[in-house]
């Protein structure tokens, strides 16, 4: 199985959890999932291990993988912390970025522009991930990068759903432009502010995210 195929498999299971197709407390049977996706149990087991690492499932003795419930307030708090971590990474990147970082950040932004223009939210999601990782790298703080990557992984399914909200992808890529401009100009405080507001979901943005999750849960139950 190729790496991209495995990621798609993992993402399918991940989406099923977030949208309510697999409900809190449900046992995720490896054999049933393998039959559903037409794969062996090995990639299913690896996908469940990765989902356990980001807190979507719990591996229990003699029960296997079970779905964990995260209420909206918990998700909001994760975005809140992610906003502060990314704000710090952006400020450090503005002060510390090298020529190589400048090229990597600019190239990843160009990829985001292209995928946003194509209207492909899945492609944009993965290009967006590369963009944010370029900022973490440019911060030249290994510990901060590790923390950002870890929480980024935990928020992965919610960030993917967020991009499906009407016009969010276009708004996101415009915000990227302001972030890149602040970092490359060496404006640490502007980079901090832009990244914090880019990540944190408040007011209408959080309501839209919750509404999107609820709509997908209702659709999953109706099938």
C-alpha cells in the first residue's frame, strides 16, 4: 500500500469518527474495517494506532480500539491553545528565518494558492499542512515545532471539516498571504497576531464548524 493510499484510508476512518458514523464508545473492529475498505488488517491496525496517538480512539485491552467523545468545548480549547502555539512560532520565524526558510515558506504558499484556485479542499488541506510546517521549521525551536506538530495532528479532522465551510478556503489563503508578508518582513508582532487570528475559531467561525459537524453527523445517521 502506498503512503498516499494509507493516508486516505486513515482519513476515511477519521472522518467517520468526527462526523458520527462511528459513535462515541463504538468498537472499531479491524476485521470489519478491513473488509469495508478492501485492505488487510495491517494498515487498519496502523491507522487505528495513529488515531489513538491523536486522541480520537482509545486502544483498550481485550476490546481493541474504541471511539472517544470530544465535546465542542474541548475542541474549542484545543484551537485556542493551537492559536497561541502558532502565534509564537510565527513570531520566532519572523526573527529567525533563513534564506532557505524564506524559499520554503514562499513555495508552500504558492502551492496553497494553486490548490485554492482549483477549488479542491482536500488538496488545499494537505498543502496547508506543508505551509504551517514551514513556519514551525522557520521558528528554529525544535521543542516548539514538536508541540505544534502534535496538536496540529490532534486537530487534523476538525481543520479539514473547517475548510469545507463556505468561502473558508479562500479566506484561509488570503490570511496566508498576510502571514507570509509579516514573517518575511521580520515583523514578529504582526506575524504573531495574524497567526493567532488565523487559527482560533471564535464566534461565527466556531458556530459554523459545530454546525458543519452536526450536519455531517445527521447525514451519516440518515444513510
